[in-house]
C-alpha cells in the first residue's frame, strides 16, 4: 500500500485551505490572495524596493512586479523614487490600504487561530521549528 503521508502533500493542502479561508474572509476587499503577502510586507517595510521585497519573500522578481502592479492599479500602494538612490523606487502604502489594513490583519489572525486551535503550545513550537528547519535547508540547494 502506498503511503500518502508526504510533507509536500500536507503543505499543499494547508496552503490551498488557507487561500480559501482568506478569500472568504476578505471577499469584500479588492485584494487577491496573491497580493496579501506582498501588502503585509510593504506595511512592515514601507519604502522597500521591489528587489528587496522579492528577496524577503523568496519570490521571483517577475511575480513580485506583477503583484505590486496590481496593488498599485487598485490603489493600495504607490511607488516613489527613493531619495537616497534615484535609480530605484520605494513602495509605500496608500490611504486605501491603511483603511482596509485592520480587516486584512484580522483575517490572518483568524487563520492563525484556526491553526493554533488544532495544536498545543508545545506542538506549535515544534512545528514552527521543523518548518523553519526545512525552509533553511531548502535554501541551501
């Protein structure tokens, strides 16, 4: 009998279920699930460049450029030339993003609570440590 208990299988399921959960929670917001992670990083690191954003999220530059463009077109972020380096643009949140930020934060917090409810504190710590270990190892290859 084939063992269906692969790490990738469970990670894929968690990812798909998380996206569905966030889509339901944020149906009224004009941000797609693909842009949530980018927007959160821009809130944390306002003025970040696209290249820095790609590096932080470990996502290719083309995907980052598309996501930022969508956020810009929808009025969530704006790009401005950096004062210290006129060759690059910093990405900043707009008033619209600030107004909707609490709803987005709450949706992610609710998702975390779903995960937390399934685990003890010890299990959560172990899981986070194991996932971090896998992430760090996979960057080496």
